C-alpha cells in the first residue's frame, strides 16, 4: 500500500492509495470477519460463500468493512515504518476517492510538535536572595511565646486582647433582626471581627456586667435592610479570660523546643530560617530562569496536549481539595462555576504548562542529561532512615527508581540552567510567572505545578461576625 506523509506543524496527514488487488484482499478479509452476521437460506450461519451474501445483500455489502480493514492496515504500516513519529491521539479518517476497485483515503492525527528553543544559556534573570534579620528572629520567638500562652479567667476589667464570653441581642428601631442574637459567644477584643465600634465599647467590662452597645452598620453592609442603620445591642458578660505569657528565658526555651538555652533556640531559629530562605530563593530562581527560556521558545501546541495538561491540572486540584475535605464538583458549585468554565478560563494556563513541559524535555534531550539506577538508589538510601531493628535499608523498587531518576534528571537540568544564568541585582519588572511541569521529565510522568486552588470567599466569612455560627445569626460584617 502506497502512501505519502505530510507533516505541518503538529499535525501529520497520511494519504493512501490502494491497488485493485489490495481492495479485493480487504474485501475477503472483511467477509471472513463479518460473515457470521448474515443469514442466507440453505446455509448455516457463518458458512455462506461470499458471492451468495453479495447476491442477497448487494455487491457493496462488505465495502465499509473493507475500508476499515485498509485504514487499519495502512495505519499499522505507517507505525511500523516511522517509529520516530508518535501520534498523540487516534487518527481521523476520510475517504478521498472510491471507484469500487481501489480506494484513496487520508489519516490525520496530532503529533508531538517540534520545539524551537530560545536562548537558554546566559539568560538574564533578577537575583533572588533572602536574608534573615534579628528582627525576624525576634518575631518568630514572639509567635512561639504567644503559642505557649496560658488562658486564665480574669476577675478584673477586660482589656484589648482579652476574650469576653457574652450573650447579646441586637435591635434596630426597637425591632430584633436576623443574625443579631447569640449566646455564650467568645469575642476577642481587638480582633476587629464585629462591626466597627462594637468591641471598643466592651473595654473595661467584667464578668456579670451588662452593657448596652450602640453602633451604626456600615453603608456597604451585606444586608440591604441594615445598611447605614443604627443598632443597639444588649450585652451580658458571662466571663472574661486573658492570655498569660510565660517569661522568655532558658527554662521556657527548654520547655518548648529541643534546645537547652534561649540562645541555642534563637540560633536554631536563625539556622532554619536561613535554610528556608535559601530553598525559597532557589525555587524562585528556578522559576525565573525556566520562564525566561519558555518566553523565548516556540511550539505549535496541539489541542490534545492542552487538554491532557488541563486534565493534569484538574487531577492535582482534585487531590488537594480531597485533603481539605472537599470534592471537586462541590468546589465548582461553591465558586459558582463549572468544570467546563474552568477549562475555558484556564486554557492559556494549560497551554503554557504544556509548552513548559515540552521545553524542559527538549532541553534534557539537547543536553543529553540522564540519571543511572545507581544514582537513584543512592538518593533513595540517603533519604531513608536506618531501620530501628538494625536491618539493612530496603532498596527502591522499579517504580521508585524511575521516579527518582526523573527527579535527578530535572535537578541536573536546573543546576545547569542556573549555573549558566546571569543574575542581575535588580528587582523583576513584573511578578514572575509560575511555570508548570517544572519538575517533569516525561510526558507520562510529568506533573503540572499549576496555580494553587483558587481561594474564594467562604460563605460564612464574607460580611459576617464570625465563622463559628451560620451567617444568618451574625450581627456584623466588615
């Protein structure tokens, strides 16, 4: 069977032309494959001769199946002769000409596009560095001190930062309104969770006090009936608690950390913050150099690759939502959208991710970067703790080896790109784009690093006093 191949960008077109003998052979194959479908009087089903079936059902009875045979054989012939071309999707077939004796047909399918790499050595990117100051360490120590605070009942007057437990009932023009009443609610003064002016009027209350709080709802309040209205809340104070901070000394450091003295704890915090800054700077520098290269690279991305990358994005989102206790379909309902709308909105993100993946694969290929089983096994064993029973560490299985080799290849590529980059001591002109598939090395195992799941406003948090009760019970909102 003769065929011609035409590749334009990321699409291949195969044009086939058969001989009369090939058509007859295909008809015979179609007869053998389908003869059991026809009933001919005087013959057991599946045993009627070809010419008898044609005389009853028509001379073209096997034509469609014969075409399917030739299309299948033509595609298999192409695959056997062109192992360097890998289709990304099933081909679409079209019949170009048929005279009853021979067939002309075409097959079209998308393939991995050629990538025109931009400059990737000597790329200029802004230098990202993070330093650790004494003030940052002090803030971290203060946060640790806050976390170790004791909660104690307070007999005296409530001050900012204290928590009052109260019952309240609000009215507007003497009439109670939805969301204006609650019992035994804990409100931290200074948290700015209630209507402006509410918390300030509770400064100085004590357990057992009753106080009338007068406030005015904001003009942009979420409930139209309350916008700009003056309200009165009758409050009963059930109790007051305060946070008691321990003294920041060696004893406290020993109690809340693995260190024996406050100075050791401080040094430990500094060391950890330095390491975190280095990792963050490394990650941002990696992103910047990848984006700089992708910006200058070109490829005609077929839609099937964009769809595949979008599928990866949604699977990643679904997994992250799962660990947050939410289903993907529920997330879309909450956001007032759908998967279809999400795909449309993030089509360009998926295209960028697919292009990034292709560029990284092309760079790995061009630089001939590889990792051995020995390197992967060493990385695995170095990262694994020694068994408690003193036995030898378990060696990685084949799947783990492949994953580790993929990681090592990407590490080597990023080391190369960063070593060749030119770092400029000036801020980036615009926020760096977040590259997708940064850690991927193959089409089958590459994972996109798509945008984080978008955080919408929570129903009970938007324009609400608190998040512990449903929105209809809440008297305030900012």
